[in-house]
């Protein structure tokens, strides 16, 4: 992850949201907290699975992963990545944003999104996007308050493939 922009009024990784909350780059040592948060939001993942994923993701300069700490405990995280789409060009996409139930509605989610936006600007990209499940109704007004505009509604399909073993 490259250094964040330092502009007045913008929260950047390493900055303090308020007295007991700060953003910082994620590390392998955050795997247990990230596992707990992803499981809380309905994406069960073991600590070992998160360690394996982080080990790959943190080495890619096209990925951005930041955690929010409150009183030294990880209470949220954001993950974003550069995406090059044949039909619409390059952009940053927020691919994950989770704030634990006890820390919601405190500004942490907005600060994490701002950090991803700052990274997108630093990457010299002009578009950032995010997908939000229709079932996550509380997230839709959150993104709209942050200036995001719903550009389409779609269905997501998944197919499990055999491993050949």
C-alpha cells in the first residue's frame, strides 16, 4: 500500500478519527479480528483462511486494505482494488467494508470509505465504485450519504466447480 494523501480535513491511515479510533494498514496479525468481523457479517472465514488470503493480497500493489482500531481493538476494515474492465476502463472498487455491530454509526465506516477514496486519487483514478447486496438495506442510504449514486441493479450468480480431486 502506498502512502495516503495528506489533505486538511481528510482522514488518512494512521490518523485519529477521534480520541480512541485510528486507521492503519492491515497486517497478518489482524487475521483473527478480520475473521471475527467477516463471520459477523455472514461470511464465515477461519483465521487460517484469512491469513492465507491476506498473505497474497497484502503483497499486491493493486490492493488496499486498512483496518480501524478502537481502543486497540480492530472494529472494521475496508478493502479496495484497482480494476481494469474491458468495457469501462480502470477504476477502484471497494470490494469489502465491514464495521462491527458495536462500532456502527460512529463515523468509522465513512472514514474507511474516505481512506479508499484517497487511495484511488493517489492512484490517479477518477472513478470509485462499490457493490452492495440488495439484502443490506442499511448500507444503501450510507453510500448515498457519501455521494455514491446507484448506477444499476443486478443479480449475482455463482457456480461451485469441482476441484478435480
